[in-house]
C-alpha cells in the first residue's frame, strides 16, 4: 500500500456511491516507510464507518483471489510501465478500471466495457464504479471473453519473447 497507488482516491470514490452493499477490497501491504500512511487510511475507513471496504493485506496467491472478483481497479497516480495487477485481471477476464498512467492503455481496451479514467479524478472513478454496477451478466461475460482473448493474443510469455526478439533484431539491423 502506497500513496502513489491512489488508495485515498479509491476510498473517496466509494464514498460517493449510494449502494453500501457492494464490497470493495484493498489488497497490499505498506512498506516500512509508508506504514503511517496505511495506518491513517485504515483509521479513516473506521472513523467513516465504511464497512464495505475490506483490507486484505498481502495475498500470496493472487490468481485464486482474483477468481472471487468481478472488477480489478488500479488507481495509481504515477506511471507504471506494465501494471501486473491489470495483466492478472485481464488474464482472468475481469472488468478493468484504471487510471490513465504509464502503460495502462497498452493493457486496457475501453471499447467494450473496461474503463480508463484520468489520474487523480475521484468523480470519474465514482462514475466508473456506477457504470460497472449497471453491467448485467451478459455484459460481464462479453468483457470476460474479450479480456481473456486479449491476454492470450498479447501477453503470453511466448508473445513477449517474440516481441522482444523482434525489437532486438530491428536494433541490430539499424546498426
């Protein structure tokens, strides 16, 4: 858990929602340097009685945990070249909501149900939550199928090796 992950924005966006029956999880654990941030976030959630927010801490087997979710949210406020959590969510066919930082657009296709929001935009995140809450089973299944398909097409180990090989060959040809 880190300030750069936009956890505070995530919590603020949840506060905008009328439906308090939806469970929102926060996964991760602060480093020693950011322990005070984690403590203050947890304290804020308790004081505001945001009982629909659950802190999961560090999860060793994220793949099993992701099976329980419908949506994966990345609220980072600083660039991340290839956010792992989005790749994992994509491969599991989850709806993705992500801040438009770093390599997010390479992973998240927002043309069929995933949502990309501006970084640091609490209202846009709350609206994204509201939009996804309107998705029926058919829409969730459409997103699931397309996300899994994209993960297989672009992000398998074989595809990554192929792409890196192509880049190296191109670089060698330029010299």
